[in-house]
C-alpha cells in the first residue's frame, strides 16, 4: 500500500464510524508497509470520552507490536488530532503523522495549542497535513448536516 492507500483505509474506517452514529474519524497505524491497527471513533459506543480513533489505534498497535514506543510507525488520521490525541502521538513516539482535514476549532497540530511546537513536548513526528483533505472534510460536513 502507499500513502494515499493508507489514507483511503482511514477514510473507509471513518465512514464506518459515521454509519455507527459516531463522528466519522478514522485512523490507521502502519509499520513498514503493514497495517498494524485501524480504528474509528467509538466515544458513544464505548461511553468513553477518550475513545478517539487515534487513541484506540495507538492502543491496538502497542498491543500488536508489544511495546508502547511506536518509533517506526506512521499514523494516518482523517482529521487534525485534538490535544489529547496529539499528546498520545508524542508519548508513543509515532514517526510520521499524516492527517486529512484541518480542525481550526479542536485541532492541536497546526491549530489551537500547536502541541508539537511547545517546549514541553518530548517528541515531534514528521507532519504531513491535507492528505485526503477534501474527502475527509466532506465526510464530516455530511455527517453534521444530517444531524442539524
């Protein structure tokens, strides 16, 4: 698989989360060219405010690999991560972060607190924004339009 293919898988995972009534955000973690974790948001399903796609995928990847340090892993997510998820990405030592749509209201990478730019941040991954941005933004717009 390639970068667009991994983001396509994250988009499909987001779409499935949306069909389950969750905010349509999907995440994929890759080691080499192997997918080691996929997750969509499950905050409603799990009744857990921390069950964001990134957190769930990081937990799966750590379990699959057998370590909490995901130094040789890349994370693909359909929306700019929030502060909680950005911190988890840093703590897990994710190598590269690819994300789709920007989130000016809740994002923490290039929006909001800009977590990775803070002097207290222990690790900053390589960051690749706007991968699959149009598709990710369309999924979110449609999801919220149906709920208004």
